[in-house]
C-alpha cells in the first residue's frame, strides 16, 4: 500500500509538472504572437502616418488670363509659341501687385510647380474655346509649399534652416487666407510617371511595368511549372535522375533572387540581345524565379489527390493521360492556382534581380508595351527612398502602401480560391 501511494504521488507530481510546462509553453506562444502583432502594428501605423499625406497635394487657385496674343497669335493654338508658364506666373503675381523687382518675382515664382504650365496647356488643348477668357484654375504648388502646408516644415525655426524664406511663408499665408490654397487628391501619384520634381512624381509607370512583367511571368511560369509537376509526379520513372531533378528544384527555390538577375543579365541581355530595362526581360527573370515555387506547390497539390481517384478511373478503362487530365488535374487545380498566386506575389515584391538587368534607370514615360523601357514598383520605391528630398519620403511610404495593398489582395485571392475550390476527402 505505501508503495502504491508513492507511485500515485509520483504520477500526480509528473502530471502537475507537465501541466505547468504546458501552461508556460502556451503563455510563451501567446507572448510571441502578441509581440509579433505589436511590431506589425507599429510598422503599419508608422507607414500610414508617413505615407497618408502623399495621397493629397497642395494646389493654388489662380485667375489665369488665357490671352489669344500669348497662346494663339495667328488665331489658332500654337503650342510651340505659347508661353503657358508665363501665363501662370503672371496670374500668381497679380495677387501681389506691390512686387516689382526681378528677385521678388523670381522668389514668388518658386511657389509654383514646374508642372503648373503643363496643366494649363493640357486644359487649353482639351478645350480650345477657353482661349481669350479668364479661368480659375487649380495648379500644383512647389514641393516646399506642399511640405509647409502638411506641417513638415517648421516656420518658427531660423530662416537659414528651412527651404522657404520668411517672405515666401507670408505670401503663402496671404493666399491661404484668401482661400487660394487647398489640399486636394493627388491624382498625379497614380497618373504620372517618375519625375525629378516630387509634386509631379507618380507610380503609374512603375505599376504598368510591374503589370507587363507579371503577364510575362504567369504566361511562362504557370504552364511550364504545372507541366513539369505533372511529369515528375505522374509519368517520370523513379530513378537517380528524377531524384537529382527534384533536389535541384528544391535547391533553386532557396537560391537568392539576385542570382537569377545575374543569369538574366548573362543570358537574356548579353547573349540573346534583348533590350535592357524592358518588362519582357524582367518577366523572363521573374519566371525563372517563380518556376520552382510553382512546381513544388503543384506537386504537393497532385500528391493530395487520393489514390482511389486514380484507381477508380483506371478500373473503368481510362488511360493514364485521361486519368491525369480528366480527374487528377481538375482536383489539384485549386492548389496549383494557389501556388501560382503566391509565386506571383513573391515576383511582384522582388527588386534585386531587376536591378541587375537595368530596371533601376530613371524612366519618365509610362511603358506602352513589353519592350518599352520601364521600371517596377519595388525599384521605384528604392529610387525614391534614396532621394534626399523630404517630399520623396512620403511618396516612398505611399508607394509601399500601394505595393502592400496589391500583395494583400493577391494573397487574399489565393485564400478565397483555395477555400471555394478545395475538396476534402
């Protein structure tokens, strides 16, 4: 009896120790999860705090006199002769008639963006009937004015420590009190390409470059990856060569992405002579990058199909090809598509291989095709982050927000696709 009590006591002591360790393990897991969520929240809150202001831009309301003598001397619009910049500057100076000196006018003109004249030109080109009239037009302000209105320039510090003089700040205050300064939606961020001027810089060129690259990537990587997975899983003999191929595929999935960039530089540009900094080359490089991921995911989806499906189809007289393409593939397709979307998400966020093939170039024009010079959204973020101007900092955060939004949407699509199409056995 005493021995039995001792054994029971040891068992109860062991159970209490196990329960205590289990509680400690659960608490550690919850703590780790809470820390991860905390840092993730700090990251997103900091990113939104820095980048939200980039979605609005400071504009100035000017009464622009579209005189025929200035823009249509022969009775018709003459874009080569017209001085739209002069019209905008005159409209701004009309708000301060007391200014007369050249230096004063030059300092006042610095409040305007270099794109103000182009905006007026586009307005007149779209509607020539405006010639000879005076129009109230909202034109973009310079980046320094935008930073002041957003609170990123402290007007109380010494004049030598900021990019705006005291007189410029007084002029901005005068315009603001007259209702001629306003923060409006920054459409240029989504409609313009890159620019040296922060108030004119946009991500449309980078977005179109990423779009063309992803089209090339999915068009090449998905069919080749699925075909390779089907062959390796259903038709390839199990020998040392197939084992070698499988090992190499797994190793390629872990190779640093910059190695694929070096491969693309050597093969597609130096050997094949394809154009540098083109979405076609970027798509080929990203296809090589995502191909192992798609193959591995597709093979896992094929393995998940129960053997009874194959055996039943073979028992009814179906050939091996019919079993694979009529029964196995439809059931494995949700997993294949999920792997493809995850691979595309990885490709969308890659920048290192694109830097190696010249997509770091400063591209102003929006690409219109697969061979036009272009950049990608991650590379555009890298270029803006390297810029010393304060106005580009908020645009860097805004571009990161847009990139993360696309990544979240693609991963959400993968989750929804898997849940809707997945079958359980």
